C-alpha cells in the first residue's frame, strides 16, 4: 500500500518591515529630517506635549530611534525644532519705524501663535517640564533661548541704531520683554489685548530712556469761513 505524501503546508507571507529612512552619519538626511519633523508635528496635534515621545515619532516616520536620538537627544530638543519651524512660518518681522510699534506688532503675533498653533500651545508644557528635568532645562536654556531670541533682539538692536535706546541696554530690555511675555503665557493671559500690549511696549520704551509714543489726537476742526460775515460788516460801516 503506497503511503501518500503529506501536502506541504502553505507558508504565510512575512509582513514587510517598515521602510527605514537612511541617515548620513552625523549629517542629517533632509528627507529623513522632514519626515521626522512632520511626524512630530502630527503627534503634537493629536496628543499635545504630554503624549509626545520619540518612540512614537520614530514609528510614524519610519526612522530608527538611534538616528533620532543622535539628532535630537531628548524630546525637548525635537520639540524645539518643530516649534522653530512653525514660528518662522507664522511670524513675520515687523518694521514699523519705532520700538513701541515693533514690540506691539511682534507681541500680538507671538501671542496669536501661542494660542492657535499646536506647537505654540505646547510651549508652556516645555517651560513647565524644564522646572523638573535637567535635560529639558538644558535644551530650553542652551538651545531654545539663543535661537529664538534672535528676532526680538534684532528689534531692540535696530531701536538702538535709531537712537531710541542705549545700545548697552539692549540685553536688559530684552530680558524684561521676555519676562513679561512668559509671565503672561504661564498665567494664561495671552488674549489679544491690544491696550495691555501697547502699555507694556510704552513701559519698555520709557525704561530705555526714549519718549513714549505720542497719543493719537483728533484733527482740529476747521474754522468756519467768515467771508459772508465780513461782507455784512462792511456794508454796515458808515460812509465817510
């Protein structure tokens, strides 16, 4: 009796591994970097800073975690790069011709960015994390501040060039300005309050020794023409 051969079991196809994006040593591959930043931005939109992690970003971007950690040692470092891209795309540098005008315009744009963008809303969480995490504090102090303060520093430096403030006071006035904004952010008071922002700008200007902006004055009413009145008076003059 012939012994029948057992049919070979069909092998299930192996799932294809996620496509890994190649890195170029310590130098960032532009495509990989763009994919990681896009994945990080999408994760911020969905979960905020609390749900933001390099593991999840790596999975979504199809990038290896060692590559991401080589480029961004902490999630704070990665977040700062997302924040920088978004802020640059959202805020244009004002040039109104005066320090008060520039500070008012820049502050209103900054507060709008903090209110309305995912990375802007998450920034407060980074500041809070930096109070308990040395890594986050290091990223905030040594990476975020040197890069993100270039724009407002330029506003103050340009004001010094115009003679509105002393060049020696640029850094201290910048510190006062940043302190005001972060205080408003951390206490949840970043509504578009134009009057409060203008008062702050005027106070900074006065602290720098420049005269405050001149109040807007309504144009004076034009005097009524007196031609008819003068003609009437002439007709009433006695003849010689």
